[in-house]
C-alpha cells in the first residue's frame, strides 16, 4: 500500500471530494490541513511517505526537503506548473512529478470581485451594515474608465471581455504582447509607461519569472494616477510589497486589491492587513469546488498511472 500525504488542504476538501474507502486497498492517505511551521517540521512529518499531493506554491518542495525524504517516489501537484518544486532535484532522485488541469476562469472572476469591491467600497459598506450604519461612502462607475492589463493571455483576455461588457476602454502591455490578438478583441496595445500613466485600474495577469519580479516598484507606482487602483491576482513578487505599502500609506494611488502576496499565508501582523485602502483576499483565485475536484481526482489518476508505469500529465 502506497503512503500518500495530502498537504496544505486548508479547507479539508480532499475528504469531501474523494471517496477514500474506494482506495483503501491501494493508498494510505494522511491529510495535513495546516501549513507546516517550517521546513524542519515538514521533513519530520513527511519522512515516511512515498507520494505527496500538493497544492501549487504552498509548501515549497525544495532541494533539502526532497533529499530528506528517503521513500519519496511521486509528487502530484495542482496545475501543470509549480515553481515551488525543485524539479532538478526531483529528476536526480528519479521522483516522478505530475500535474493536473486547472480552470482559468476563477482567476478572472476573482479579479472582478476585487475591482468591484474597491470601486463600490464594499468592504467598508459591509462592515458598516453590521454596525448599524447606512450608506456611508460614495462609489465609482466603471463605464468609460480605462482598464490597463499587464498580460493578455487566457486570464487577461477574459478580464478584457468583461471590461468591454461594462463599457470600459481596455489597453494592455507585456513583453510578448500578441498584437493581432489584442486587435481582434478590441484592446489597445500600449507601452508600459503609457499604460501606467493612463489607466484608472491596472490588473496584473502575467506568469512570474525573473523578468517580471519587482515589475511594479516605487517608480511605477509614482507614474500611476492618484485615483488609480492596482489589482494583483497573479503572483505576489511581481509587485514590490514594501513599495506598495508606502504608496498606499501615502495615498500615492487610491488603493489595491490583492489575492497574492510575497509570503503566504500572509503573517497576521503584516502591514497590508492594517491599510484601509487595501482589499485583501487569501489567494482564493483558483479555490473553487470545480477546480479542487479536478485537482484531487486527477492526482489520483496520475498516481494510478505511475503505478502502472504509464504516468499521466507528467511534468518531470
């Protein structure tokens, strides 16, 4: 029987989705609902497992961690890309890494939740309703505003289409922007500088890599309109977090809507938590019943394939 650790299952979803009894003769599952406090704890807790089911970019599956797990043979991750896995070390240790499909639409949907939340002061109004107050703020309209997209891939395109339905103007920039695609969907290509200066809302939809780390710093924030909002549902390190905190404190920009952070889970005493013009979500862009069902059922399919020497969705 294969010992499988299901780690970082914050919502205890695995046992709600998977009929564990159905696999009792094949797999011995142990679910970890809380994040490990550090790598030392992870090494101790995971020492005896042959397979890991992991959520993308939660616990880092580092070189040291992999080398400390003598029985590890299989890593199953949500999504087909996970920068938190040391694939080089996994390959050296002959550990098979497989991924899953992932729905992109939830990330686009959560982007609009953040935009609407900021534009209509929803956090303040919801809080005030519970305290007995009525209509305490004045919101803004989206129609006629300029949405600037940093990245116009699958998610960026979905966000652009919704913006068009709201009657917004849409512009986009990235280092590899597909100009013909932008033209097809009615999105105006711009330089990064012009996008920063002209947009009322800027939303980030690029894949984190070295070229995009610290893409938004004090300099870029200073180029934005004082009335502009910044949205990030991509990856935390794309924005320099310290620079953003200072810009929000000094009201260099109107506010920010964030679903991703430099360090996750976000520490309880983190400065972002205490800024009234920051609307924060705990990285739930991909956290839907549909995605989780796809993740966990495909992880099991992958592992069954590995045991038959026919790995599915293999990454490494």
